[in-house]
């Protein structure tokens, strides 16, 4: 009975995603993250003028640890966040934590930190990581 119910739910979810996927915005995370509103609040404290660099956040899987199921990687690149995440996962100039634990890009909190000057991006990357750490999140990156 239980396995049958699970199969039914999975079939309905698959059907839902097949029809709804094009309408789901890129910035919407695919799982519930308790601290996501906090990440939005902290990232909103930063602003920067135009340029070519992007700040991005990657959700990390720490489900085997007792500190919490998720962490976050803070990065900077001239590539689009999704493209840079794909590079990490392919092992191209990859941060080990993203290669091993990266789940998805959290685009929403840093939408306003795209196409900024490289010097500002480097400064914001470091300060954003420190601010998220200061709020109690498990943070990697942010050099």
C-alpha cells in the first residue's frame, strides 16, 4: 500500500513538472530552505554599479551533518550563475565543496548583484559571505 501511494505521488509530480516547468522562474529554488528569506535580506544590503561580474550563491548539501541540512557557497564570476555552477559540477576551476555538495544555484537573492564591476564584486563576495556567516549560516567560498 505504501509503495503504491509513493508511486502515485511520483507519477503526479512528474506530470505536474512536465506541464508547469516552462512557467517556473529560474530564481525559484526547487526545495524548501528554512533560511532562504534570511539570505534575501542579507544580500539586499549590497548594491553595486554596472560591469561584467556576477555574484552567485550555490546551495550545498550537508544532510549528513548535525549543524543543518544545507549550507551556501558564495562565488563571483563573469559567467552567468547557472553556467558557472555547471562548470563547478564539471570540475572546471571547481570549488571542492560545490563539486561534491552543490545542489543548485540560488539565483533569487543575488539577482540585483549581476553585471557589476569586478572590484565591487570581489568586495561584495567577501562581505556577503561574512554577513551570511554572521547570521549563523554554514558558508563556503567568499574569498
